């Protein structure tokens, strides 16, 4: 007897279901099931993927959802009365039912969400048409009443369901799992049945596919709840029976109720739903009266052609290309699409918002005429079919870049133009990647964190090329050795391997927005926003990008490009100061000085070319025109990078340019015979083998995707076509063989040309208006301290003075002071940490009356109550009040200064000005206290570096900067671009020295070096340590040579030589290149301590919910609070630059750098929780940001304490958002505040629920952060 599973959870029941859709469908087909349902918890994330896979496999897909019913109304949110919800199984019988499911899933998310996405009885009754409903599992309403012995309530509820759905559409659900209560529920349902002439349906509560998957699903539950597998109190399934049982097994289980089995087939037969694509659903574009979309598009193109080409607009080449493209666009039905994108660009132009269209759209003359794109496709030989292939039915894709500070305005316009109910952002699903799987599994299995981290770090982390655990085991000998070293490690890796790739969380696409012609819930369900940031579009689709495309819906990418913000800001200042109006359409692309700047490698802040590797090649290349820059952008990627030296040699005539056949010369001459662009392959296929442009695009895609079967067909087609046109067969074969290799490095020229234009334009601005351009750069990146340090250093190199912040001169952004050769850049107050818009606005408003004469004047004109103590303290420390007195004196008088200002403004508000008020001309002056302690110049510089990211008033390296610049190969920020084991030379000032001992008892050391761009971690092995340890002293300026260890999150230098002499060193040009000097791997000694955790600078990367490198508190076997005070052991094969010293020491002692030999600061007993450090957020992200303070008390058991710390920390960082958190730890009569300024979380009911369960409700405090 056959059977259909109607109660099935896939992996889209996040962290609960473990059924991969493809494998689920495959298993159902193996068991010859005619149909299969999908019923995920409260959402419809996977329904289209499920529909497509099931249809492809010949299995009838049944679409449903296991909804959550609110305890009362769906909008009630009482923590005691509404915390629990009940389940309800709903299946779509037809299209009406499917559309009601869309509305139910949407309303549950947008209106009813409280712990769960909920609906209520009233909403369900209004949307019951076309739905088949069952009484549900044990967690449904009716079974719960039965369990509680309230049969009468169950009967009344059944009456309601039968009245709403009717006897034909309501079934009593029977299940068989190893739960004693189920027997009672089933028996009672069978007894109640005759009253309604009820029909029964048998289901299995499927959460995974095979019985052996039970353990993996259990791990998911532990991850979801933040519990250990060993925790006896945690949520878990009762038994391993929640798999996709066979029809035979279900028949045995329900032999006494055979109709419950046959009714599954009945329901499957009744469910008739077609979700196949039904054309495109473009929004309706408002047209001028009497015109069609086709006519209006041509009119706009004709007008645009005159603006773009002038007299050339009637040239046959231009006219033919336009007519051809418009014909293709109309035939494919995309006239409205181009009008919609044109309208967005028109609005941007009218509002003064700069924009750029990236990608293959640059190949369209229609897009160029409509002023959507910047690049002339005819001038650069760009191919339209690379953008829109008439043989490939898919929506065009134009990605629009806007200044990142004005992107929201464009999204808001889109929502207003087409209706907020027709616009939504697009969801994304984060999958458990290799390293995250190791960390997740290790955490719930309670394997020591340092061991888990060591294993995770052995899996290569290559951006854009994810490496699986299986692949890593095959390729990394050390990982394989660990795998075979212990049973529990083997189990960890094997388990993580099976977990890898499961859907872990939902997020929001960075740029994608879907726009429809009808209300969006006619096509898909909506989700509540997944992130913490505010956007003008307050709904997210439940379907991801590929599904949006499959449904024929319009997707527009609104991308934020900070370079456009920089250019727009710079050009505004250029117009104000020089009267020259520049924009993306008139910045010259043929200026010799621009290319001279690029050829000198002065590319800091220049779009796409500012890295050290790119700079080195540009110096060798000496580009002369835009084509050279476009080629460099295309070649400077893994794979094609190996051709750069050959390209440069050929460009300079140092190597002959050769072609396999003369017919290739016109196509490949622009790149000196080297195939660089995909468009070149397409042109060659057309001209050498008679391909149509559309066919050539298929060839390009087959090569790019390495589609074997298609490549075999194209090989035969190309060779035959080439031979027919007189090319020898062996030559044609060799050409095609070369092209197959091209898959590794071919690049989209349209995209490269567009970005090449912007690269040259930014270089022009820097070459001709350096002060304005650097000011704009610093303003846009003022919150990125690494970049600020880099750009300030570049300003100084160019002879442009950067002045420190000053309350009498600074604005929020960086500004320009002076004219001509005397022009200087003034630091903006917004770049100072812990000083938000509120305090700065108060100061600037008071200064509008004129500069502050002295401290008294400042106190009486600026209401320091509104500024706040911490912002004022930070402003003093960076020198913004140096005009009023020495920093230390002002800091000592800080409370007095604020009190005087508060008293003054309070009196003024009360109308009680004293005799000595401002209007009398007699003002009581403030008396600053005498200096009671000395502060060194170095300490003041450290304040600056801590709060604005660099030494602004001076730099300890200033006297030797010229020597350093002439003799190093890399600055700190450039080391990440160096190859593993590449020989480098770096220099800087020693800021930290940490001696260590290997297992053999040999001394070695870890040293932190700082240059003008940041910190460099040095690993000094025993022999080198013995030779140079006397030179590696705190505050010493040293030159270091060694090899880069690029295996960890941050690169380190394995030291070979150290020198304090900067004037007698080999010039940079003589340094061996990576190709000339390929070093052997360096054998790294083992040290006695276990691996250490460390926190890299900056926020953890967003792609994975659990950050890849060192994102857990370093805890060892020490008392709980000692984690804040004690340096942790480290290993030579993963030496940290600083074990949490920055966040921990800043929180407990105000120091971010711990010096060797210094004792940790002593703390007074803490009676109340102090205010945690809250770094500023961008203005757009500041609404409803919270601080979560967690109180933790030592239980006297170090292991238990540290385990709790790790679990709480891991739970917090697993939810990306904008909310902040801190730990307040009590131990031994003392209180310690551990603040985490580089980490965030997302406050939500589930998180609070889990925190309460872990540490108790009274130990969790939530406060709203007010940014002044």
C-alpha cells in the first residue's frame, strides 16, 4: 500500500529540521511515494525549491505550513499569557488556498510575531478557503486539551474547526512516536470522531530523512537553544522515529486505522497546484498619454543618443546598434524594465545623487543613451549579448551603485513610486560553512575551545572559494593527522562534515529589492526584517534571490559604493573652492598627469588599485591610457595574475606579441595577444567560426561554468566553422584548447571598463585636487581608523598638513583650512571615538556665534550637560581643547568644568542669573587646578591613537619616516596581500614584547610592531630571539626582515633579521620577489601552552554567524575574573598579537595596550554596574540600539565558570545586529566590567529567553542606548 507524508519539516525549519530538500525528494522517490508535502514551522522559505525538485523527480508536491496559533490574539504580547503558541497543520488544496497560505505566513511574521510567527483564530477563519487543515501534532490546540484532560474544551474547539473548514477539509491527525501521551490523544480522537463523522489522517512528524540523522538533528536543537548535548534539561526529541518512514512501516503502525493511510492519498489527489513560471510580472510604469512603453523607450533613446554622440548619432554603426538592441528588448518584453531603471537614474540625477551601473549592462547602447551607464560600448568593443542574450530567456540584471550615504533615499523613492506593498528586500540564508560547523559541533559537544579552534583554523579560508571539510582532510596533512589522533576529534570532524551546508539562519540581501505589479503577497510571502538596521523598506521576501528570478519578478540591486560618496563630496568642495564643476560624465579620462600618478604607485584612496600588489604592478606597467587600467583590473585576480608580467613586457616591447592565427590579431591586439576578456572569446567565435552573438554567449557560459557536455558540442561546432573559413583544423583545435583554460581567468570587460573609468576618475581628482580628494576620503571613512591612518600618512607624504581636532575649528567631517599651498586638512570631530552627532551638534551650534575665547567662554556657551562627560573627556584627550589649557589639567578639572556649565545653564533656564552674569560683563573665571601628575608626550600620543586611530599631533616614527618608506616592502595594512612565506621587510616601533618558552625549554618571543598604518605581529623563533632580543625592546624603532605567515586570520612575520639602522639597508627594488625567491615552509617549534584565542581588530566578518577567527573569549583554567587580568598562553603556530587586551583592559582599566612586566590595574569594589563602553554607530543605525548587561557570579569552579562565559558569549555573537553587550563579573568581593566594543548582537525574545535560562532573569539587564 502506498502512502504520502503530509507533515514534513525541511532544513528551512531553521535549526530544527534537518531534511535537505534534494535528498528528501530523492528518498521519497526511492520509496515510490506518489506525493510529498512540505510543512515548515511558520514560514514558507523552501516551498518553491521543494516544488521544483519534486516536480523534476516526478513526485507531486503538496505545499503547506505548520502554523503557530497565538494563545490569545495574534497582536497580544503579554510575557506570561502569550509566550506559548500551539501548532496547526495547513495544506494548500488549490491556488486560492496557496494565496491564503501566503497571507497567513506573511501576517504571522509582520503582525503576529512574538517569540514565534503567529496567527489567531479570527485570521485563520478569514483565510481558510482552499485549505485543508488537520488537528495537528501533540503541540496543537486540540491534542493539548486532551493531554490536560479537558476533553470538553477539545470538543468545543473541534466544533469551531469543523464549522470554519467544513467536514471535507478538516482531518483528525494521528501520530505514532515513543511518547506515552500520544496513545491517549489518538484514543480520544478516535472516540470523538463519530460525533463529526470525522476522517483521520496518519502522519509522521518528519524532521530528518534517515534514522541515523537523529543525532544530527539533535545537535541542531542544541545549537538553537545554546545548550550542551550533555545537558539533561535541554529540549530534545523523545526518540529517533522522526524520519521519513517507509509506506510499509506506516502501514504497520496504523494497521488498525487503514483509512488514516488511504486518506493521505486522498488529500494528495485533491491538492492541485501549479507554481510553474507564468511570464514576467514587471511593475506598471506610468507612460505619457497615447504612448506605449516601446514608443516611449525609443523616444528617450533618440534624445539620449543626441546628447551622447552629437553629430555621430546618425552614423550607421550607432543607428544599427540602437535599432538592434531596441528590437531585442521589445521582443523579449523588457521595454518597461529599461524605463523603470531609467526612471531611478533620472530621479537620482534630479536629486544630485551620483550613481553608476556596474556589470555587463555597460555593453548596451540603450543603457548608455538613457544615461544609465558611463561607458560607450562601441568605443570599448562591448557586446550587448553578454548583457541580454535573445536566446536566453531571463530578466536583465542592472546593478546600480549609489553613494552609501544616499542609498536609502533611492530605496525610499522606489517604495513611494510603486507602492510600499509592491516592494520588498530579499532574504538570504546563511549555511553552516566548514569552520562554523566545526565550531558549532565542538561547542555543543563541550570539546575544549582551544582544540576546536585549532581544528577550525586548519581548514583553509579562501574568499570566494570555500573549502569543504572533506576537501581540507584530503589537502591539509596536519588536519588529517589530528583526525587520526583521537576518537573524539574524529567524531567531531565526521559529525561537522555531515552538518556542513545545512541552513543555519536567515539574513537580508545587501542590495536586492523586488518590485511587482500587484501587491507582493500575491506572489510570495513576506518576512519581518532580519537585521538590526533601519531601511525605508520594512519587509523582506521569504523567497531568496534565485526563486525571485524563477517567478519572473523584477529584482533591482541598490548597492552602496563609498567611492561615489567620496567623489561627490570631493567635487562639491572643488566647485566651492575652485569654481570647477566636475561629475562622472566630464572628469577627463585622457589626462597625462593622472596616468603619471598611477605609474608612480601613488594610489592610496584610488578606486580598485590601492593595494600594495596592484601598486607594484602599476609602477612596472606605467599605464598610458584607460585600456591599460581596465586590463590591470581584469588581470589582478587569482589565476590571471600570472599573466601580468607577460602583459607588461609585451606592452613595453620587451617580448614579441604572437597569435595562433592572424585572424585573432584584431581581436586580441588590445591586450597584446593575451586573452583577458570574455567578450574577446565571443568576438573570436563570431569572426572565426561563424557563431551568432547569441551562440557566442552560450559558448562563453559553457567555458565559464566548465559544462563538459556543452563544451564537447561547442568544440565540434567551433572547429567545423573555423575550418569552413579556412583555418587549419589543428590551429582551430589549439585555439579551442586554450579557451578551455580561459575559464580560470576570463573576465567581464563591461564590468572592468566601468570600474576602470571610476578608477581613472578618482586618480584624476587625487592628482589635480589632492586636498579636496583626501578630505573627502577621510570624511567618508572617518570611522575606519585603519583607513584614516593610511590616508593621513599619504597626506603627509604629499606635503598636505593634517591638523588635529579643535573645538574652535573642526566641523563634524574633515574640512579644508587655508588656500593654495597653505591649504591643510582639519580633523573632524566625528572621527573621535565615543563622540556622536549629539555632542558635536551642541558644540557647533554654540560656536555659530563665533570662536570660543577661552575655557570660561566655552563653559558658558556650550551646555556640557548635553555633551556628556565621556565625549568631553575624549575630546580633551585628542587635543580638541588644547587651546584652553594642558590636557592633563583639563582632565583633572573635568568634573568641575561640567558642574560649572550645568550650574550656569540651570540658572539661566530658571531665570536666576547671578550678579556676575554674562550680561554684566563680569564673569567669574574658572580656576584650573595645578598639575599634580606628569603625563608624557608618548602617553598623549597613545590617547590620540586609541581615540582616532593614529597619532595626529605627531608620530613617534616621524624622524625616520623617509628612511622607512625607502626601505620597506609592506606597511601594516598591506601585509594581508602578501603571499604565504613571501619575504618582506617591515619597520616600526616596538609596542609589546612577550617572551615565551618552547616545549624544549628554548626561549622565543612574540613582538608587536606598529607603523603608520597599524600593528604588525612578529614571531621570533629561538635562534633569532637569542640573536636579536636585545634590539627588540619596548619603544625601539626597528627594521625587520622575514617571511609572512598568512595561514591565520591576520598575517604575521616570521622574523629572520632585525636592525636598528635604517640608513644602510638594501633598496626596495633589490628585494627578491615571491616568484624569484620561493621559500620553503618554515618549521615552527611547539611551545608548552595550548593554542590561544585572540580577538582581531575590528568587527567580526558578517558572512558566518559564528565568526571564523578568534571570536570567543580566551579562557583557560583560571578564576573567572582573572580572564581579564592574566595573559594567556600561546603557541608558536598561532601566536596572537594581543589576547583580548583591547576590550578587556579598556573595560577594567582604561588601557588598550598591556606592557610587559606591568601589573594589571587594581580595582575598587564595585557596588553598582558601571556604564559600559559604547562605540558610536553610523547615524543610520542608531534607532533602538540596546545595551545588554549580564551579571555573572563565580561559583568557585573555574571550569564551570569559563564554560558559562563561553556559552553566553557564543550565544550573543550568534545573532548579528546592532545591540551591544557587556559582562559584569563578581568574584572575591570585586566587580569587573568586561566590555566588547568590537562585537554586537541582536536583541530579540528568543535571545532573552535563552539568557534567562542560562543565568537567570535577574542577571540580565537591558537598557536603550541614547546616542547624543
